[in-house]
């Protein structure tokens, strides 16, 4: 009897577009899950899963995943 190979699903990066809160330019981000609702913030919060993003115009902002 031949053994079947075990297939392990790969983690796919999911892309989403958000607008910079400073200049409204679109920025593509990756999200950890299809079901998250990204919240854009011009300032950092004390807690929560987030990503620091830099827009093409040079602004820095934070995206939180709810």
C-alpha cells in the first residue's frame, strides 16, 4: 500500500486596501484573517493587534484588527 503525502495548508497573506488618514491616499495592507475589520488610526493605542503602515506620501499610521 502506498502512503499518501500529507498536505499542510499554507498561510496565505490577504491583501486589503485602506486610506491614509492624513492624505487619503490608498495603501495596500495585509490582514491576518478574512474576517477582521481593520480600523485606521493616525495615532498609536496602548493595546490591540496592529500594524504600522507608511503611505506613499511618507505619513505613518496604524491599522488595528478587530
